[in-house]
């Protein structure tokens, strides 16, 4: 839980007693590699905070191809935010990329958490602002950069993803086929 406490400390200040109360609203779950946490069509009941490992969010497009929209590694959150907040069916899947240890919180527990610890409202607002800003940048990169520039930019900004995440998932996230990503990588090596 030290990772979660350290993460909270980046945004808010809570003492040990408050943290003990905050963490009591969460469940610790271990998941195996490629385990599905949520399937498209399920009501989004949980939010996930990654303590160890990696998760991905994806949908299956009209051609039957998985399109990864988001990754979450240590100290990152993942959920279908809209479906979670509205408690409706999700149009996404969430799956573990690696064996992972995560914190989960359901909607009712989150509401009770926010009621008991209003400082967590500030925390979640700051987390959402950061995530929203990152999404805005990503959209701009998609429109402004060539596919090769986008890959170079991504691999420079997040070198640990290139080392850690299977290439077919990196390709899916960047909107490439695995074959096209291989071509880009070969071209950059030469």
C-alpha cells in the first residue's frame, strides 16, 4: 500500500490514520496475464488502480480487430470513466497485459469514500485533469504527426512501454498493424 500512499501524497496530504480509512474502501486483487476484468456490454462496476503490472483498455472494431485505447501501469488508474460514473454498460474491454496486483473500488464505495474523505474529491479531480490533458495531446499527435513520427515520439516519451508491452499491443494502441510497426522499426534501425 506504500505505492498508493506515495501516489496520493503527490496530489493531497493525508495522515496515516486517514490513509488507513481511505484504503479500507478498496479491495486488493491479483490478476493473471490476459485475464479479463471487464467485457464490452458489462456494466462498468469498478475502477482499477495498478499497484504492480499493466492493464489495457480496448474495443473490437467493425472488422473484428482489437483497438487498444489506453494502458495503465504502476500508479495509473483505469476504467471506462463514463460508464463507471453513469453505472451503465461499457463499450470497452479491460484486460491485464501482465500478472498484476490492483486496487479496485466500486461506485457505491467510491461515493462513501468521497463523503467520508472530501479531500479525495480533489485527488480524483487532479487525476482526471491530468488524464484529460494527456488525451488531448494524444489526439493532437494523431492529427499532426506521420505514423513514423508518432511512433518515434511515443517510444521517446515512454521507452519503458516499448521494452515492456508486446509489439502487437503497441501497434494496436498507435493505430497500426503489427506488420506496419515492424516496417517502421526496421526503417529506423537502418
